[in-house]
């Protein structure tokens, strides 16, 4: 049994008080305030402090969007949930697009209430009769008895399925779970994951479709679409809804984990200050794209550049302005490059840009043909470098104030795979040598190509 002393629930429109009775029985520590109408609920919400708003769907059939939006605005960080008879499910599902976080189909079981407000275990097991529940393992999720087909849902080893999906398909664990479940329960039972606003699939004759909202977890209420269960019409609808609700809840937890994993991945490969990729990911990406380029025979061009006399800007204008220079330099290069090119800050004021031809070589090239001068640098790369160098030194770059306009310049070194090096490390060293010994020594404010005694004509 859950206590949840922190939970403050506003219950709206519970005319027969069945929902109130169920909540207080399953959540004895929760604070439940019941009001008879939406008007009373809106008045009560003005006082704030509710973690969950649980409202009947039937009273708002005529103007549901306005009612849900009002509840959403007043609930703040709290969840907004609708409840009602199965005939009101299409209306409730539609309200997910207007601020409703989830909905409940009544009558609701104690287990479904626990699922809404707490964390269920990872395995579905058949339910035991009510009179025999004393001393039963409360960690089990009950599924009402059904036919042999529905029993397939009750016996699913969800823990094993979910763990396998997270290990084998970390970027689409939920999709993998749905596929594995379908492989075990099909063909008469089919789970379908739908994105937000995706319409219901067509239902063949003799079949029915049940739906339950997917949300990221029990606390956030973030909508992630819906989970549908298609099954024969002769199956027990109540038991099927119960099983679907439990699976939906668990998949919502997985979505939350998947989302956090994705965000952590992004943080791990992103430079905190500028928002472009960091040096670690730059080296990883360069190694991978060179391997691909070697196989598919297209060039990869690496530009290493830094800001001329950057230390003097820090000393003169302060580190705050220095940081802004780095941010705007990174943002400017991202605007100049193509979406598939990679921009990274690899240290201090040093940046790297990896240019590659996403479509592959535009025409076959004779491998024995001479590749001297700038001919080995794709025209698109030369255009980007020229545009970037002009824009960063233009009067529009105003971080340095009126006295510093137009005084920001960069120096860079270009190296091209496979002509200047055969590996990622070799390409980095070649571009770095050209930056330090050619561009810098020539008086800065230039971009040199490996092997050139002067800047290429960009």
C-alpha cells in the first residue's frame, strides 16, 4: 500500500464518490479534496499547491478544450488527469493535445491507482481473488483472468524483455519492447505504439482496439503518445485495459530513462561553453568518417583554426567578453557550414571543422590524377572558409565595442584525406603543423593548405 503523504489531489466531479473512495483506500496518506464542479475546481486551484488534478470527463463534453486548458494553466507543475466511462475515452485521448497529462478509464482497480501514483514491479502476474489477497505478494501487478490469448499478456517476462531491449537497442528500447511483446503474443493480440496526434489504426472486422496514454513517468506527466492494444472482440475488455495500463506505465518509465540517457549522451559530447561538439567527440567522429570515406572513396577535409591574439582580448576586455567571443565564433562557423559537417572546440580558442561530402563523390575520379594546389579541397569547403573569415572580421561582429570592430581574425590549417594523411591522427597533425608553421608565421589572418607556400585562393 502506498502512503504518499506529499500527494495533494483535487478531485472534480466525482458524483458517485467511487473515485474518492478508491483513492482514500489505496492512498491513505494522500490529501484528497473533492469538489462537485469544474467551477469549484478552478476556484480551489487558485489557492495552488495541488500535485494532481483528477477531473471527470463527462461534464466537459461540450467545451472540453477550454476546460482542460484552464485546469492546465492553474495546475502549474501538477498533473492534470481525466477519468470517465470507456465511451469517453476518445474525448479523453484528444485532450492529451490540450494539456491533459493522462486519463483513466473507470471503473479503476486499486492496482491501477498504485500504478498512477507509484512504481509497479516489472512482471505481470495473474490476479488472485479479492478474498485471498491477505498476505499475498503486493509487489506483483495483478491482471484479471482472461482467455488463453489474454493470459499471454499476464505471463510476459517484462523485466527480461525490458533489460534486453535497453542493452541491445539503447536508442529505441521502447520500440524493441513492443516488437518483442508482439512476437510473443501475436498474431491475435497486437501492441501498437502511436506518437502524439497519430490517428488510430484501422480495426479489422471482429477486432477491437483499446488505448492508454504513454507518459514519460508518474511524476512528470509528459505526454509521449499512446499505446494501443488490438484484440478480438470476445476478449475481456476490463482485464485487457488493466494489462494495457500496466504495460503503458512501464514503457513510460522506459521512455523517461531513454530520454535521460539521450540527454547525458549529448552532455558527454558537447562543449559546455560554446554548445558545439567537444574534442573527445571530434576525434571519435573524425576516425569514423575517415573509415567510411576510405570505403566509399570520398575526401574528408579538416580545418583547424584559432583566434589570432586571443589572450590579448581576454586581458583587455575581460574573460566574460572572451567567453562571448568563443561562443559567437562557434555559432558563426555553425551557420557557415552545412548541417552534416562537424564543428568542435578542441581546446581554449582552438576549433576544428570536419567537412565531408554526404552524397559521396559527385563523379568518379582517376586515383592517379595529379592533386596539387587547391584542387584537392572541395569548392564547397573553400566557399565556407572564405565566408567565415570575412564574417568574423566584419564590422557586424561587435563584441569588442566600437574600438574593436573589424579587428577579430583567425588563422587556420587545412588538410585533406587521403592526400595529406591516411588516419585521423595523421590528418590532425598535418593541419596543426600548417596552422602553426605556415598560417601563424605568415602574419596570421589566413588559412593555409598543407604543402602550400601561400594561402589558397579561397
